[in-house]
């Protein structure tokens, strides 16, 4: 028990959810701001294969990480539960088009400025072996691929790094 009389697991659960929510909101605000400002970057390469992700004249890369005091399995239960996405991401699920064990295709509404369409199409792959959720937004105000990956920090089974790498293409709405 903590001084407030709450169990430690309740306090830890609240901390995990707030950390995931904070990372999500930071990314969403960055996305909206960069879209409105028309910020563009050069071609982005990543990884050992130097894969090229930039597709348009207005491409952004967001790479955010947060270390939380929770096991990788506990955090995985939260991020792989796609039905709970609206609790952490500013989206509303409109329609599930296709749903299999590891792949979901859905239509969602996302935050967008008044002059942009806020409907988006997402294809999401869940990879529990690698602790990754890969979301490909193929239609909407901003398209791109967001990958959420989990990593155990050092030898501590109760510390997990949440990494969100998001390759965005907002060029379809640039003048």
C-alpha cells in the first residue's frame, strides 16, 4: 500500500496509462502543427537496410520514446488492444472493414483542421513476437506509417521503453 492507501499496482497502472497517453498526445500535436505549418524535410532513411520512407514534398518523421515502470508484457496488453486506441490516440473508430488475428483494416476520424477531411483509412498489423504494432494510414489528411515498438530496458523486467516512429506524408494537402 502507498501513503494514499491505494495499492501499488493501481498506482503503477495509472502511471503506465498516463505515460502512453502523454506520448500519444505529444505526437498528435506535433503532427497537426507540422501539417498546418507545411513543414517539409528531406528523404528519411532508417535501419541497417537504409529503407527510404519519404514519399512527398512535405514529409515529416516523428521519433518519440518514453521509459515506463512496467513489464513489456503489461505495456503490450495496452498497446495491442486496438479497441482501446481511442483512450490513448485522438481517434474515433467509425467502421471495422476487415479484422483478423493480426491485421485490422478500419475507417477512423482523426483530428484535422477545418479545411481537411478528418476521415482516414488505417491498416494495422500486430506483431506480438516482436512487440510491435504497425499502423499504415493510407487515406486521410495525413498518410504514413506509425510503428510502436517495446523494448526491455537493460536487465530490468519492470522497465519498458515505448518507441513510436512515425513517417508522415502530408503533401497531398500542401499548395
